[in-house]
C-alpha cells in the first residue's frame, strides 16, 4: 500500500507543467520517456517473464501476456477516440478531458492490481515493478495535466481530479490482496508483462522516434539503457 501511495502521489508531478517553460519541459519529458521505456522493458524481460517461466509458464500464462497487450491497446483507443465538437469553456470541459480521467482511473486501477500482485510474489518483484510504474507515471502525469488544462479544467481542478483518479490504484490493490492465494497471480504477472511491453514498444518508443537528431537520439539510447540497467541491477542485488 505504501508503494501504491507513492505511485498515487506521482499524479501531483503534473503541476510541474506550470513551473517550467515549454521547451525545458519537453526536454525533461523526453528523457523521462526514454528511461521509462527501458525500465518497462527491463521489468518485463528481467523480472516478470522469468517469474512466469519459473512458475510453469503454460499456454494460459502466455495468453495472459497477449491479453495484457490487447487490454492496454483498447484502453488507449477509448481515450483517443472520444472527441467533442462543442467549444471548450469553464462550464463545458471537453469530454476528451473527462475520458482522459476515466482512462487514467482505469490505468491506475490496473497499476494497483499489478503492484499488489507483484508484492504477493516477492518483495523484490514488487519493488522492481513499482519503480517501473513510477518511471512511466512521471511523464504520463505531466502529459495528463496538460490534456486537462487544454480541455478547459482550471489548474486546481486538474490537480484535484488527477489525484482523485490516482486513488483508483488503492481499489485495485485492495481487490488483489483480498483475493490473494487464489491463483490470481498466475495471470496478473504475465498480464503485467504484456502491458509493459505494449506501453514501452507501442507508446513510448514511437514518441522517441519523433526526434531524429543524432545527438538527441544517442541521448535517448543512453537513457533507455539506463532504465533497463536499473531493472537488471535490482535483479542482481534483490533476488
């Protein structure tokens, strides 16, 4: 629950969008995105999939990996396909902003389930998965905050509703902890691996490809490697 609380508090990071200039924020965010991609790949391939394999890794587990990919694909489609043709005002925030909150709430619910499931397997796996989620949540929350402001929410509303949606993680974690020992982890761990692989490969990496300058691309590669290295070091020293 402490790990879930940490991930939830990360939602306040979005307010940094009010502090930094747009150019500076973009440079910081792209570095965080690169590190996040490496961390998610690292957790999936160094921690989650080996754990799945150690516990049998039958066809149902691999189906859960595919399900994780598909669920996150659908979740992003729900967020991106909702549009409103009514002009944005304080009295009428765009439903895109509302859908972003709903999608973020579902995402946080799943994050809570993932964290609880990982800790039920081992503290080391729980810590590694928490760090991978935190790495992803920081640039994500900065982006979400910008979306809400663009959709017509005030700054205070954006902070409040972002934090409110983050509390869904406690619901997800609580549900998994209550169901602990029922064999649910045999599906949560591979589902998490699939979700992480999808987010890193289909969401974060394409974002990095938007920058083509050799120097910036090299910097991205360094931070992707750094994210993966952190997961590898956790594998060595904690397990």
